[in-house]
């Protein structure tokens, strides 16, 4: 049987009954623009994708966005509005053999004047060879490929396929958009509910329409007399569904948000992003490592104790485990956020590394070399060395940089926190060394 054969008559007779048995999220898929909610940044009248569809000028595309924002629904809608056959693929289940079988059918369909939209869900799960199998058919126009992915296509879709498809980024649905979807679903379920309760479901769904539909459908099973009540929803919802993938982009987005909140001295934002990561089950030692990095990179010598606090939090989190160890991570996040900030030591090392990279590897000056043997002393090793403790205030006049870098300054402390005192001390040292040099 061809993948494009019509459904048997008996299945059409029973279609209405079968539809009511399908999950609510499947039943609520719209077949017109009016029923599609969200993604107005690409689908509003006059927007490029909308125009392509309405003018029937569609090309292959990649839909990139979080779960439950309408990627599959949009692909089905596109196929319907452009009068194309719709062939869904799951990258989890299909291999090259299945791909080639569908391509043969789509090529045959094109010769009969019928177009085919091949929808590949989770296209990032296809390996390079599987993705490459689509290329000749996309190039010849045998198919319109629509790939859906929750992962960044730049990293997960091979460049050859990516160059032949337009990438559209879909956004998580807003609370109001999910409430709109839920209000329509209530009519299908013949239920009523307050807007406040629908908003609660939307908040728990966290931008994922499928999750919202699932909550509503499960809660409807225990609704009484056609009214959805708070208790029914609470019996379904155990915890907030968080968008998070420890190996995906959102993992890096959240740690970036935590880092930048601490750098910006905003303890409340830091606690929020930390809580998001903890609630999602992030590896506590990964968070601790990043907090240690923030202590040295963004607080630095403005508060030398920040590093001590971060290391102590890492040890406490490791020793106590979950949930008690989370308190240590929260404590150090607050400490780092309110601590004075300086990246002077970070920039100083960077400047020194840059100098090393761009300048010749100068020999170590003789006065800084050890001379453990008589021969080395004869060659001048250690000649001119000044032992600091033999000078007043332990400050000598010996040059410790190579001759070509004499006078180079890498570290410039700020006037914030402890570094203000360091700056004063450094100024005294440099002045005294300079005055001793003149003697």
C-alpha cells in the first residue's frame, strides 16, 4: 500500500467516534489560521512565513522552539492550506530505509501533480547520513521538508540541509495564549471554569500547550456537574513543569541568567534563576563549580573571601546532599551578588596571556635563576639577586620582568571593596620600588 492511499471507507464512517477517543491535544489541533494561537511574530498577516503560505510559495523550513508551542500543528496546517499530502516522520523511529520509501512515493506523487510535505519531528535526532538522505529530494522539489526541533539547529542540523531550509524560531506561549486555548477546549469538553483557574493551569504549563491540555483533560475526569474546580486541578498538578534540558540550550540559558544576575549585583534575580535550576534537577556540583568561577571572575580581589565562601558552599553541597546542601548554594549566590565586584585580576591574567602569546619567549633574567651548581654560578645564574627580606619593608629594587617588558603593568585594581586597599598598597610598592631604582 502506498503511503498516500486513501483511508478505508469503514474508518471514515467511524472517524467521529475515534476522534473523541483521541487525546485532547490532538482533538484541538486547528485546521484554519483563525484557530491557531501564538507565533504572531512569524504568522501575523504580512509576515514572511504567512505570505509564503498564502501565496503558495512555500520552501523547506525548520521550526525551532520549545515543546508544546505548535510545531506539529503548524506543519499540518501548512500542508492543509497548500493542499499538499502530509507525511509525518519520527526521527526516533525512522531510519534511512523508511526515508527512501517515502521519497519514492513523494517522487511518484510529484509526477502526478501532487506535492508532499514531509514533516520530521525531532529532526535533531537524525544523524548526518539520515539528514543527507533528504537532500536530493529537497533540491529537486520532490518534497517540502518541514523539520521540528527543540535544539539549536546551528548545532544539530547539518549545514548542507540547513542551507536549503529557512529556520523559524517559535516562542513559548504566553499565559493569555494558553488560556485562550483552554477556553476553546472547555467547550469541547462541555465544562466551565473560572479564568483564574485557567490561568493557574497556564502558569503550571509554563508555555507548553500540550501540557496545559493534558492537565485540563485529566482534571476534567474528576470534574463534577460540568464545573471544573480548584480541587480537580490540584489533584492533577503535583509540581510546576519546568522547561529544562540539562544537555540542551536551556541549560546554558539558565546558568547564563544566574551568572549575569550575580554580576549585576541582583540577589533576588540570582535566587530566582538558581531556584529554577534546582527545581529542574540540575547537578548541584555543576552549579557549585559555576559559583566558584563567578567568585574569581566577577568578585575577585574586591572581596577575597568570596572564593572561600564559594569553595565552602561546594563542600557543603557535596557533604549535605539534597535538599540541605541547596541552602549553601543559595547562601553563596546571595553573598556573591551583594559583594563588591572587580574583574581586574581576570583582565590582568588575560593581558599577561596576550603578551605571552604575541611576544617572544624571553629568557628568564639571570637574577631570578637558581644556581644549585658551581658551573651555573660561573655562568651567572643568580647574579644580582636581591633577597627581599634583607631590605627595609621587604621591598627591593630588582627587576623581575624580562628587559623588553620592563615597566609593563598588567594588574590595575579598582577602587571597590578590598581592592581599594590593594590599590593603595600597590601604589606605595610601585612608588617605593621606583624611588629605590633612582638611588
